[in-house]
C-alpha cells in the first residue's frame, strides 16, 4: 500500500510544481509591463523647467561613455545660473529602465574613476515642500598643477515603489527583485561649487529640487497600485 501511495504522489507533486511555476510566470514582470511607466517618465522629464525664479539654464551634453554604460531611459544634464548672484548649479537626472543598469553609477564610483578625490561623504535629510528626501552629500576635489577645484554633490535615488534612497544599496536590492527591476531606478544630483556656503547651498537645493517635485512624484509611482 505504501509503495502504491508513493507511486501516485510522485506524478501529483510534479503537476503541482508545474502549476506553481506557471503561476510564478504570470506574476513575473516583463519589459512590456513597465513601458507605459517609462513613457510617463520621459514625458515628465520634458517638463523640467528651464527657468526657475532667477535661474536660467543651458543643456550640457553627457559623456558618450555614460550613455553607453547607463543605457538610460532619460539622461538630463543641465546647468542653471542665477542671473542675480552669478552662482551655478548642475542638475543631473538619470533614469534607467532596469535597476541593474543603475547599480554601478553613483558619485563615489563615477567621480573617483575620473580622477576626482573624495574628501568626505555624509548623510543628509532634506525637507522640500513637505517631502522628506534622504540622500548623501559628497565633496570631491580635482588637483591640477595650477591648483585645486572642489565641488559638492547632493545625491539621492528615487525608486518606482515610492522610496527615496540615500545610496546605491537599495538600488542593488531592487535589481535583484524580478518583480521590480524592469521598472528601473532614478538618480538625481545637484552639483554646486564647494566655495558656496552651506546655508546658501541648502537654499539652492530647496529652490531647484522643489521646482522638480512633480517629476520626483512621477518617478515614485511606477509600482503604485491602480486607482479605482
């Protein structure tokens, strides 16, 4: 009797395994599932304002090597100059269709690979328009024979499940999650000269990032449940 029971159970287990695999494939996301969201991001990026208060902007061509590495859905690099103070700030947005493409791209890696020295990095939390933005602030320096230039990079990651992340680790986790990685990841940087006092840098961050809160909200909604 026991051998006969085992004889029947083996095919049943195989059938149940096939059913489980089929159900898993039904819930597994594909690039096609995420394409409407990627289109939404591209359209939202077109609405990034070219003028924000006293700030006027010009586009900066991204390095071809960055385009090849990131395979971006959106790559926006823009320098804003304040027509009153003369200050400049670079706004950089990168959105990748898969989180895996973003996993190697972050300031600690990119700047040092191009000859910059990391002076320090510290966690920051900004509150902009009621939205808490956890991120990291970096100071990099480049040493020339004639002298040294330094810049401050304010950096944060935006995920399609609503999270805003301080660093790359959360992006790497999303890259390993087959239910999320096709919806990608976004990274936003604001780069300001290190000679600008911290209080003024904070004001610039609030003004320029605050003007782009609608874009950030779009970047956060890729995995939002459908509205009734």
